[in-house]
């Protein structure tokens, strides 16, 4: 369920989505996808950077949202090589060993969830949420995501997280022209959360 509020702020509408769990705790790393009204002019909205870094023996970000057909870059900023892969049905792929300051790319042409790993560093884990919706993003550490420059109208929201205990959460949002709106969405998560732990130093020297 989404609770919305808005105040006048110009022609384009901005939407801040706050995601929390059943206990009321804010939820970072939640992918949010918005399906706008038919024919909506989205030229005022700027999508997120489609980049999955490898840095400090970790993927960053932990969750990345991508529109179908989007190409993600995989830069390696570590002083050693990585071997990125996924066995996920929407996009199985393999980026064979490559070193510091090298970048490879992958285009994600099917909607779904793509789990990432590294053949060299077992601690590395990340997710790419590929959506057919044209507006998307991921909540930050404060459990919120602000989407700016949206046209007015009705939006269908979908919220996904790696630790969902069931289906993705859905909600509706009505954006009026010239408003700053807020949406509050609750998700049901498992009690044990998936995390990406730093590797022991000796594992990658």
C-alpha cells in the first residue's frame, strides 16, 4: 500500500518512495520500478548510472535497477583480477578474468533478477533487477528513492528486494502536475538478510 502527499513545486512532478519492512524498519537496496501512464513524456526524467563496480573486493552497488535493453558497465578498480558471472535465467553470462582499470559491458534484454558472483572471490554478491518499466531506481541507505521530472498521471509501482519472503510489493501512485509527492511502501522480508561481506585479505593477495 502507498500513502501519498504532495505540495505545489512547478510543472514536473517529483516522487520520493520510502520502503519499510513489516516492523517499520527502513529498507535500503530495494529496487523500485514505475510504469507511467500511456504516452507519458519522460524526457524530464534522468535514469541512474548503469554501472556495477568491482572495488575493495566487493560489487557496488549491491542492487542495481536496469531497464530492459540497458547496457551495464563492469569496471574493475581493484589491483587484482575479477571473473564476473551469472547463471540467472534472464541473463546468463561470463566476464572472464580482467584487471585493474579495465571495463567490460553486458546488455540485459530480458526482465527478471540477475544474481552476480565472482569466480575468484566467493564473498562477492550482487543483484541486477531488470525491469520493463521505463522509470526505476534503488533505495539508498535511508530507505528512500527520489525520482524527479516525472509527468503527471497514475503510476503503478513495483518494489523488489533480494530478501523478499514472497512476491514483489505493488502500489499505485497519483502524481499531480507541479507536485512533490511521497509514497510509502511496505515489503515482507525474510528475517535473515543477504549481505555481501568483505573478503579476508589473504584470499586475494
